[in-house]
C-alpha cells in the first residue's frame, strides 16, 4: 500500500483528501505546514508527497525543493490554485485546485504507477 503525505494548510482539504485516498487503499498522513511536513519526512518513508504551493512559513515550492535536495522522497507534486510560471517551470507535476476527489485519486494513481 503506497504511503502518501499531503501538506496543505486547509483543514477541510486535508480531511476530505485523506478520506478519499484511504478509500483507495493509500496509507495517508497529513501536515498543515511545511515544518510539520519535514518532520513527517524525517521520521517516515513516503512514496509520494503532495504539497500546496502556498503554505504558512515556507512556500510549497521551497518545501518541494528541500525534499528533493535532501532526497527525502522520489515522487513529489504540487497542488496549486494558479498555473503560473513558478509552477510550470518547477519541473514537478501539479494538480490545479479546485479539484474533485476523483481527479485527485486519478492524479495520485498515475504518479504512483510512474514511480513503481
């Protein structure tokens, strides 16, 4: 069962996303900010990390770059409300918000298959 970390400051999105992902058989942990996300990553090996572009403290793209630099997870993706140059040029896959949870599951399934 793939292990997924979702980092987002929206409690509703975290709750609903984690429920949807667990129904699909994923082992899901959530973090409300970049610092908590890094703490999870230091303790646990994840197959996929989904990160909101806008987080309190550290920007999502900075978190992703740190995770990548420290080789904490091989598959990392952004969730964003805006398809801007920073997101497009990041080189990381991204999912545009708002999304429905069928779309989230499909996105995660695709990323997990590609990394297997």
